[in-house]
């Protein structure tokens, strides 16, 4: 297969939907020779902040001299960015190579009458093949959904399990209360690893503590309340935390210091596990870390911000940052969501800050809520709402409504962030 054929292969596999459980993933990896067994992992689960923590850790480990693989989804700007080594996305040629191997394995699986893998399982297997071939020293692996029954949880050599803040999301798959969701997320904790957890609700922390105790696993609980000297800003923020003094980060959003603290506690755990990481590497890695689509400023005058907030907790963090950075400013929303998300909860957290709302639907995505239907829902909370026929129209409308002192915020899902960014950048180039 070439790259285009590989994308067709992925598209066809996506029609099989999502199935939680490890059976088909285990079968696929057996047919591929179990490449994951030759790799060491940092495994990250949680509801919000996984990608940012992954970005900090991969940047630090690269600065420390470790060949660092990272696997995350969804991608924002290009498919290849899901699979990276030392922050460089995999080539299209390598994608085609691994997808060809996986297709061959699937042909044999089907001939043997066994269960075929889902698209996420195929992509996860491709990541393992890539990282093994390139002899990565460590791989940072983000769960897709949940933990215990997530395809990524087939790994054995987990050095550190990281649990970011857990909230209500994917309830149809993971359970209808925090305790059930937490039990799934805590499934990445394995005997012999160290676990690092963000600040959690009491019921969540009880689940994590119980799991660690049952496996005799050390637990480090992150504590952002110990942060001192915090200076928040757009494009640069500073803080100190324990022995980590005067740390600078470039990612915006007041919640990013919490994510950075969790990453620093993970570095402490890695040092305890035998990894050599100099303070200079920590400082350099934290300062250079970047993560697309998380309170990312893509244009100024007016500020144009894209954010992947797609659940209540993420929306609350977005609103807190907007209030802190842009108090008193005119704020225009471009809002789109998947129909299966709790969009009323997202709106309740964010709507009071909006002067007007433009609703959109993610192009060519069957899960996307139609813009008009979403506008009808938003009108229950805000009177100034317009449905846009396209992302291009939404960007143009937001520009007409804004002055140079306004703020435009596109959020609700990561699925249209890449396209929105491309439209804004093209408009800047053309001078419109």
C-alpha cells in the first residue's frame, strides 16, 4: 500500500466502530510478533490534560537524551502527528509500510476466523511497530478511552502510570458515575510501576489508592497548592514547585501550571525508577513543550484562540482562563460539538462569557451535531446565536463581529481545530 491506500484502509476499518476490550488487540499483536513487549512505557489515562502532560514529558525526556516515542489521538493538523519520535511526526512512507504489514496480518486473522481489530487498535499496533523499529528508549502512551479495557493496555513494561484529572466523559462506555469511570481509568496501574496522580475528587482518589495498595505500587499525589511564585501570561508562564525552581512554560491557559506540576512529579518518579534526568533538561524541556489545540493562540488583533474543550471539566478550565486573561473583553464563540457529548454542561460553564455565539458542524463527520440544531440548543442559554453553513463562513462572521480588542474562541471538539486554523492562516496570508 501507498499512503493514500493506507488512509482508505483506515477509513474502511473505522466503519467497524469502537469496541472496548483487549481480545482483538491481543490477537493482532500476536500476529505481528508483539512489538510492544520490547518497549518501556509511561502510560497516561484521565479525562483532561493527557496531551499536555504527554507534551511536557516527551520534551523533557528528549532534552535528557532519551529517544522518546509518543502516541496520542486524535490528531489536530495531520494524521502523521499521532506517531512521533523526539517530537517529529512519522513519515507517510512509514505509515504505508506499517499499514501494509497490519493488513497482511488481518488477512491471516480473518482467514483463521478470529476477531478483526478496530481502527484505534490498528493505529496503536502501527505505533508499536514504529517505536520498536526505531529502538525508542521510552514511549509515552496516551489511552484512547478508559484504561483497563483500552487497546493501549496490552502493554506489560509500564514504568510510570499517570492519572490526569478524572471527570464525567464517555459515560456510555465507562460508567455513569465517577467511581466507575475511575475504576476503568485506574486499570492502567500495573505491578512494578510507580503511579502519579493529579488532584482528584475524594471518590476518585479512593479508587486509585485502593488499586495501588492492592498491587503494592508506590503512589505520588501531585499537589499544585505547593506552587509558589506563579506568574500567569499568554505565551509564557512561570512558577516554582518543590525542588523545581523558576520553571517557564510557553503553553497558555491558567490550568497549564497544574498539568506542568503533574509532569514534574512524573519526572521525580522517573528518577526514582532509574532514569537520569538533569535539572537543565527539565528546564529546557518544560520551556520548549507545545501542544496544539489547547488554548492555542493562532492569531492576534483580534486574538483568535482554539481549544479542544469537549466536556464539562475542559469547558470549566477554558472559562477560567478566558476570565483571567480577557476580563471585560468582547468574546465571540465559534462552537461545535459531537451530538453524543454533554453540550448543555459545556454551555453552562462557558456561555456567560460570550457576547455572541456562532455554531458550526465538523465537516464530513457523522458524529457532528448539525449547526442549526446546535444553535437551537444554545438559544436556551443565550439570545445572540447564529448557525454558520461552513467553517469558512463562521470565521468570516467572527471577524466581522470583532474589533481589534475582541477575542474569538473556537472550541467544543478537536475535530475542526485543524481546519479552523488553516482557514485563519490562509486569511492572514491573503490579507483578508
